[in-house]
């Protein structure tokens, strides 16, 4: 594998003569005073919190305190410890500028990619800087203000640089002397990737280049859990003036965590901070603080408060008062508070009524480290109460004049609801708009009150429109028709009827087109509608007998103003028929026909045929036999 792009090698030039001076003079004044040992975790009592993150109190465990820790970690982390050697090797030339061979390799490799996001003391990083002298550092690279390349393990925690570090074996090492002495690799699949850094048989610094000191170590950073493990196969230094620090420190040097080491000869236990010690087959694990685990009560679904029983037209409320219960929380250190806050109003108590809808309770637990975890509980209040609805009363109206309908003000329904989100709608049984006229009969209006939760109530109102308007009937004026036979005459007439709805019946006592007897006949017609309304009308049909027709013929003759020699004979014939019996009348009327035929030249044009036709009809009414001469004279 090749070095990833973007990695820079930074060289720090520290002359051997300067290093030798400080190693021969011992720890010197540039070192912080030794750290005290307090169990396995040391934090200054007056330490200020980091400016970038709340104070995280890592826990540390080692094979010194728990011989089974390594095997337990292999099981929980799912990988062997140590892992196979990493695949990317940092060339030894990267640690030493060949243009300055008199200087030791005390630089660093900047911006080594982790391959995932790793949280260290509350801040998240995706790159790291690897220093030749046994530590890695997060964030912007830091330079030794004394220009000594951080070659000697110093005290932690301390505000002096470097800070924000994982010191796996901080002392003066010479990776430039070994091919493949420093290797790294990112392994695994998200979200369980691992960054592995290995110092592989790296010797410690020796001015004579004859050192027998050695570091063989593997550091693993775990994605997700943010656990740090340091497996040290061999750590040994030869210079009595050198010091080693192994531990972790936050970004401003106010907090640090480290293990202790016990001298196998003296039995004295001291911190692995600015100390002189060696390690073999050693395993240390730094675990970040775990936030509390919050278990909220079960989600609740409850109906709104119902109306009070026994009260007419009572209405419930749009809230409910369930008991949400209490969340529980556990923590590896201790829970100092567990608070539930409502989404509808953070100031409301949890036992206050809950409105319709979904209210979220956020349960937040805070532990002694100040870490917080939240979990959600929902309280769902469902409105299942139907609205109250009062429909207008039934209405009865009459049709408007000459119309089959009536314009009726139906009124409006009133409704109320426990959640005050009710709307009222109406639908007519005939499908028409509420304001449209109502037709004759019964129309149902269905009033519906519905709320936003889908609850509804319906009620009916009836609108009855009565038809009390009688049909309009038009009958003819009384009229006269002549009889055409001894039984009378056929009478034709027209009768019309109109109704605001419909005429269902129109009858007359004597139908048009039938034979009426002679005399004055009164005809009565009746028009009826479906509602039982009716109108009657009468007229008189006068069917003239033979005598009345004779009188009319005499008046017609006089009206022609013919010469007396023509008028008088004609009048005398009709008058004789009028005064005689039926036989005499038949004879005289036949003679009248013969006389009209003879005096044609003295009779106005067209009147002759008319008078013959009148006389012929009179004869038919009298029932006279038709003579041969009559037949001949009456031909047109």
C-alpha cells in the first residue's frame, strides 16, 4: 500500500549534542513536576473544562488490573488484539531530512487520514498527526516551543504543549533507523472501522547509535465506540536520563487519563507519566464516558375526556388527562437528573391535560459527567366524540303563483363540538342547492356536522310544498248549432286547461264531437290536478229544431232585399211549412227548394245554393222523404 495523498512530512532538527546535554542533566527544569497517582485516573482537582467540549472522564483499564481484559476486549470488539501488521509503511526517509544528517528524526507526519470520524474528548476528527517520539495528536500540528521536538515524555495534564494527544510511548525514538518502523492502516466496514498504528521494532535514541532500547506497539482507534487500545509487546529504554509518558490528554491540557506501573523489584506503583519503566505484553484500554441509557414509558393513545354522564346535550372537552408515567435511566457512573419536557408547552407539568393530537415528551437524563441522553414518548389524544347538531324544524309551504315550486327559507342548523372545529353542511334529497326552489312534495334536507377528526352527526329536516292552486279552465261561450237530423246535431267545441303543476283530468258532461239533442244543452267541464284541486266551467249549446231554423231562413231571405216578386213567394213557402204539421212542412220545404231553383236569376250569386242547403237540412231534421224532383233540383 502507498502513502495516502495529502500527508505531509515535517522535520524537526535537534542536534545530538543538545539532546545529549539534556539527557545527561536529567529531567531538568523544562519538565513539569511528577504527577500523583490516584487510583488509575488522574484529573487535577481544580481543572477547568475544555473550551471546546465538556469535560469527558475516560475510564482506563489494563492487563495490570484485569488479566482477562485483553480476551474480553477481543470478544466485545470483535477483532484479535493485536491485529495483523498494518499495510501502509511510512518510509524512514520521511522522518529525516537527508540534507541534515547530523540531526535526529524528531518530526511528524501531518494529516494522516483515519478513514472515519473519531471523537476524542468530545471533539470529532477524521485526521491525525503521528509524531516520531511516540504520540499522535489531533487537530492542527503543534511544535515544541523549545525546539526540542518533544523528545522527552512530559507530565500530563499540563498546559504545556503538546496537548490533545494519545501518548502510547512518549519518549525519544528513532523511526528513521528502521525500514517499515511506523505503519498504519484503516480496516473494516462502516460503522465498525478501525485505525491501526504500529511502531515496529523502533529503537530509542542513542547518540552512539548503539541503543538496545526498543518499541513494538500497536494502537487501535475504534469507530463508533471511540475506544482507544494500546497493546505493547515491548517497550524498553536504555538512557537513565530519558522519561516515558503513556496516557491521553485533552485539548487544553486540563484533563488526562493514564494507568500505573508497578516495579517488579521494589513493588512500588507509580504513574506512567514522566517515568522510567519498561513494558512487555501490556494492554491498556481507554473508554470514553458512555451517556446514560433512557427508557421512556410506553407511548400512550387515549380519547378526549367524554361528557358528564346524565347531562342532556352535554359535551366533553378537547383534552385528556392521562398519566404518562415516569422514565427510567441507567448510567455507568450515576444519573443526577431525569427530566421530561412536553412539546406543546415546556412549562406545563407532565400531569397537566394534553390537547388533541400528538404531544411528544422528551425525557432527558444527565449523568455526573454532564453527558445527556434523550428518549421520546408520545401522548396521542384522539377525538372520538361526535358533534352535537340541531336541525331546523320541518317546514310546510304552498307553491308560488302559477309555479310548481316554492322559494322556501330552510334556515340553518346549529352545531357544537368538544374541539370547536366543527363545520355544518347540507344536502337536499333532490340534489339541488339549498337556496333553489323546492318542488311540490316532500324534500329532505340532510344536515351533517363534522369535525376535523372525522366524527360526524346527521339530522334530517323536511320541507313540504303543497299545491293548492286550482287549474285554469277556458270553456267556450254559449253558442248555437242547427240540428242536422231528427235526433239533433253533432257539436264540436274546444276546452283548454292549464295548471301550475299538471292537469291530470279534463272531462265534460257532453264530449265534443258527439250528437247533441235539439234544445238548450248545458255542458259542464271539470279540470283537475294531482293534488285534487279542480275548476269547473259551463256553457250552453243551443241545438236549433226545424221550426227555429225556418225562422232563421225567413230572416235570411228578407235580408237579401230581393224584389218582392221573388221574396214573397219564397217567404210564403217557408211560412206555410212553419205553420203546418210535419207532412205539410215537408211538402212546403220541398216546394221552396223548387222555387229557389226557378228564380235563380233574381237571387244574388251564392245565396241560392245556401238557401237550398238550409232547406235540405230542415227537411232532414223533419225526417222528410227526399222526392225525385228534390234530388234533381238540389244537385249543385
